């Protein structure tokens, strides 16, 4: 069963704009991870945030985590056409590094 | 490093046939995961190995599915007999589990399975 649920399911923006994707989950977690999947490819890890962290940055990515609301957000600043992909949040609740994925947000960045 | 290697990349078979998917994890990784991705159900964890031992196979849909990891550099996922509803993209991923330190997973390119 899905632990994380992304919102929105699809997002269409212009190059240069910011893209924000949200993820909600149901049970307590050890950490939350965001992955990107280009069409027809495997998933690529973007960023990991631990349950005791509130915010993390990596290049143009900013992730926040609110464990009281059981939610996370991924912000991509100054988006590029190359950012077009599906983005998934994944929660690690097991302590064994097993992940439960949401169904993802499809991001389309138009030139 | 070549990353996680999966073969074949595409497989088309007929209902009732046996299908074997293969995975070579990244050298040095001690955990291996098999996932299935469909439009309807998203990405689902099927089975997880740690140090070649199956730890959690609760995601394996039914007895037609089996997975093995005979050594640290090779794993197979077998479906026998295959059914059209098994059509999906199957991903293998690996990482290094070191105590409670969380780690990203490295995914292979996937095997797109079509069962006619």
C-alpha cells in the first residue's frame, strides 16, 4: 500500500518558474527521500531528509519535513526543461532502508 | 562503476510461460530490492535481500513469483507461470545497509515485461 501520496499528480510550468510538490504520509518515519524518474528510466535519488531534520538544500532543490503534519515538500527553483520528469517521495519506516513510494508527481517544464 | 545492471531490458512472452529477470547490484552493496511499477499501483516493493538473505517477501504477490540471491553479485526474479496482469516494469535496486544509517537506493534501468 502507498505510504506517501504526492500532490499535485501533474504540474505544468514555464522554464524559470519554481515547482513545488507535496507529499503526505501516514505512519512515523525514519527518513523521507525524493527520487526523480525520467520517462522509461530507473529512479534517481535526489535528496534524503531524516526525521529529526526540518529542511535540507541541495543545489536548486529544497526539501522540508513536518513530522507533526506527516508531510514533506520538494521545491525546485528556477526550473529547466531538463527537470521534466516524475518525482516520487519515499518513506523509510522500517529501519532496514526499505522504502514505500507514492504514485508521484509528473512535472512538465516548457521552454 | 556500471551501476545496477538488469537484463533483459524488454521481455515479451505469452501467458503461461516462465519469465526470469536478472539483476547485478553495485559491487560492495549488501542490500538488494525488487520493485514492480504499474500505472494502477505505482511502485511496489516485492522483496528485499540483505547479505543475500531474503528479509521481507511480503510484497510478492503470489506463489507464482519467486526470487533468489545465490551470491552478492546476482539475483533473479522468476514468474512461473506468467499472466497478462504481471505486465509491468520491474526494477532492481541496491544499497549498503550500515546499522541505522539511512541510505539512498540505486536503481537499475528496469525490465519492461509484457505478457500476452
